């Protein structure tokens, strides 16, 4: 819900479905009809489905495409605003072999799951300008050494802070966890504010916040192959201590245990928080006319134990259904949506972080979007969420354990031991 709404505004994190792709094969289990469609090099109309284009930028882009490709028109279909509902509807259609959805703009965390299940087809790397993208985003589109999607929009978490208050106190924004904790604990109460919040309600946002803490400390939840558990480490325990100690010591308010993106944004924008971890969309909202913090805040990379930490990569990738009807048209459409002119509009009209590296160094765009250099730095140091064919189960396990941790029902040591057991059981399934 709000997770998807915020992601839709900031990264369109839900799925967009377009249409097939010339040059990528159909899996053997896709059916004879699909084989004929690919073999024919079929061109024709396509369906693009999204969880909700909340900024309204997408329809004009597709109108431009449709005017130039009257025989390959794209129809936009918008699914519910909830990530869970969007994913469920997409999977239902894909499992049934339906041709209703052609290409999927999937949350970056779904790529491995969809590829392992055979719901999306591998892509030819040479067909797309991957060298022009920010390097970390390409990794989110791969599984088992193959490209299964094309990065479309990206995202990384930022630390928002009250610049006016830190300036008044003669303090710089925090670069380390210790600095963040000290400022949140000592400065915020002087101004009647809470110290720090992220997204700590048990949902996908909590998985993101926990993953960032673990990776910032130098640990990981799963190994890169997605099949082996790596969370049993001193680094992972340190990351969990950072969050648990914040709640215990009060500089993370207990109210934050019920925050998703929008609840936390409102707390910061209404002047109730000194620090906030959130996505780049907050910059525009908090700086808008009528905001209580307009002109009073800044954004920096997330802190870590000894310096800048690691954000989790957000965003969405364009992937093609194994049952796509018109693969050649889809290849062209994906190339169009990831081209430099369109990626520029993704930022300027949709307020979504683009995947094209050069746009982050464009002086005109930086003047209009001052957070771009900071966001670029965060993306370049960001990490993907755990790659697993059973990512949904992995994420639910992380959420359940983290919820008990933050509520004080488990210590970080107990949480790591439990998570190791539960993730091990998930990895052994199938």
C-alpha cells in the first residue's frame, strides 16, 4: 500500500508490463503458441501494466511512442496500488500462461524469483546500452549469470536532516552511527523532536532498513548466489544492535515501529523528526510550498559504523513475459523507455531516479534536482536486496525477526540465530 505508493512516486517500484522481445528465446515449458509467436518475429500491439502511475508521467511517454508506432500501440493497464496485490495478480497471470501481460516492470527484488520460475525470458545484453547505466543497477537485472530484465528506474535511501537545527548547534550532518545516535539523543529533545526514524513496520520497508544496517556494518543476509545463508556474523549482529539500541535508548521513537514511507515522511515534513531515512521522493515533497521544513533540510548518504554506510537499491526493471505476443516490438519499446531522452523525462516529469549515469552529472538537472550528486553517490555504493528464487519468504522471515527484535522480545544475538535457522530452512526448500 503506502510502500508501493511511495515507491511508485519515488521509483515506480511496482510492476509495469510491456511486451515480448526479439532475440530472447522462450523456455521449453512456454507452450507451442508462444514458440510460434517468437519464431514469427511478431510485431504488434502491447500491454504495459503498472501498480499505479501516481505522478501521471507515463501516459504522455506512451502517447509519444504510439504516435510513432501506430501498428505497435501500447495499452497501459494499472493494477492495485499495493505491491503484494500487484505481485499476486502478475504471478496469477504468468502461471496460467495468459498473454494478457507482455513485459513486466518488476520491483528489482522480484527479478530472481520471476527468472527462476520461468515467468520471464532472458535478454540479449548487446541489445541494450548497459554500459551507459549506473553499474549497480545492472546487477539487479541479472540472475544465474544471465540478463533477465533491463533497468528502468533506480533508487537509494538517503538520510534527511534538519539543516537549520544542526547549523544552529554548530554540527555537521552525521557520517557515522555514533554521530547519528549522539545528535538524535542530545539535540532532538532540545527542540521537542524525535531523533531518527526509518520504515520499521513489518513490511518490505523493514526488510530494506534491516538489510541496509547489516550491509553498512560489512555483513550480508545471503551470499551472492542466494542459496547460502550469511547472516551469522559479527557484522550482522552489529547492524541489528544499531537499530535495537536506538529503540531501547529512545532516539528511535516507538512510534516509528508503525512507520512506512509516508508516515515517516509526514513526521519529518511536519517538523517532528531530526533525522529520517527515506527515498529521494521526499526531497520534492518536503521542499514544496506549504511544507513546514521547506528550505530547512538537507540530504546526505546513510551513515555506517565508521563512515558512509550502504543503501539498498530500489527501483524497477523491465522484463518480458515468457508468453509475450510481440517480441520484436517489445525490444524496441524497452530500448525507447531506457533511452537518454526518455530517461530524462522519467526524472523531470515523473520525479523518478533514472538509470542513465550521465544524467546525474548534467548541470541543468542538478540545478532543478539538487540531491542528484548525493543520490548518485548512494546508488554507486548501494547493495541489492537478498537475491533468492524465494525472495518473498526471505523477506517475510527478516520482517518477523526484526519486528521481535525492535519490540525488545529478542536480543540481536537471538535474532541472528533465529534468522539463520529460518533462512536455512527456506534455502533448503525445493
